[in-house]
């Protein structure tokens, strides 16, 4: 497998200005918990968690593009940029339609512009799918889709935030094959985002197979993953709820594999599961308790991968 295809050392993070609970997203996101402290305390803690995580990544040699969120309009989930943007090795950028209207201000074109103007990446075509918000059809980036960039498969769990027609549209535009399936999570509701129950690295896949209620669909997804010669790490529904499936393999300083996950997720894994993951890369666990509990998203959700070619390079990412 080609290390530079599935993983990258360049990550976009958005430093939150007004992080907090979001009533608009709570209906579909069962990972969100109660806000048990004043808003100012939540914001301060989330900011400290963000800064500590960014520092850990930078210390490991990961290249971070950190953008400051703007205080107005209020964007409580701005810390999760992977939902509204993906970038691709041919220079393409996709912008995505978001279900909650309050999230849509997160799509800031100045961030897109900064990728080329400030950071020196080559940007080609910008494909803006946000127009489908008018039709109440949504696709929330690499929250909705987990991409096997090597074998060109887009895995997507159908939900109110992940419309199958838009998965197929993305797949046609970007040169992927869609693999769409149904899930049942906590409370008998669909898992809100695919990336909380599935993660794909170069040599492994973490999946909560039990969340795919239909046996035939479950077997089809597992067979597809196994056909790529990845080692399967199957997690339980309880582990999924602790964000054990919400992790991301990235490249560290000299290109060595680094698997980023929260401390909550690491603690939820068994010793055997952790050992298996460590065969594929060093684990970097970060403490983001408030961001996870109040925001309902984990470490992977905070990282938007940058696969754009670097201007004047021969493909180093």
C-alpha cells in the first residue's frame, strides 16, 4: 500500500471561539451529552483541550493548519471541520451540505482560500455540494463517508445527515465506488455519522459490525474490507459509544504512522485491541472529554485531512 495515498501529515483544525451544546444536532446525535457547567466554563475547557491536542500533534511532527474560528456568527461545532470540507490529491476540494442550518456558517471560503494563498497548496476544482441543502439532502463530508483512498471505496451509513443519492454523486465526481449500508445505534436510531463506527487506516479497519443490523449488509461490508487485506478490529456498541471507532491514522514527522484517538476511546479498547492497533502505528491519545461529551464528536471529527498537492512539489503530502 502507498503510505501517501491513504494518510497525510497535513491536517486542518479550527480553534473554537464559541464551543458549546447544540440543540439543533442533538436530535440525530446520540453521542451528545448534557452540559453540566456554565457556558463560559465549557468554552474555556474545550479551548484548553483543543490547544493540548494540537500541541501533542505538532510535537509528533504532524503539520497543522490551525485556523481561528470567528466569534460571530456563533458556531458551537466549528471545531469539527471534517464535516464540511474534503481535499483530494488531484487538487479537488468538495464542500458539503450540512443538515443543521446553524452549522452552515462553518463553511468559510477564507479557509479554502488560505489553503493556497497562505499555505501553498495547489487547489484545482471546487465542487460545492451545499446547494443540495435547498432540497433537504445532506452529506457531511468525512463524517458521512469513510474513504478508502487506496481502493477508491466510499463507505457510508445512511442517516438524515447522509443521503445515498449524494454519496453516489460524490463517488461519480471523485472516482469512488459507493458502499452504502443501514445502521441501528443507541435508541434504535441510525448512527448519525459513519466515522463513529468505522475507521480505515493503511493496514487496518476498526468497525462496529453490530451497528449494521442487517446481516447481509454486515457481511457484505466486512467482506469488502477484508478484500483490501486490512486487519479487522471489531468493536462493540458500547465501545462505539465511547468513540473507539472515531480515530484517524496520520503521518508523523518522518512519515511514520500515528493513530490519533481520544483517551476515552483508548480506555474503551481492550488490551488485545490496543495491541493490534499498535502493530499498525503509534497510538496518540488526547484528552478531549468536554468536546466529546458536549459536542458529540471525537478526535477524528476534529481533523480535516489535507491531501492537496504542494505547489512546486512532486507529490509530497
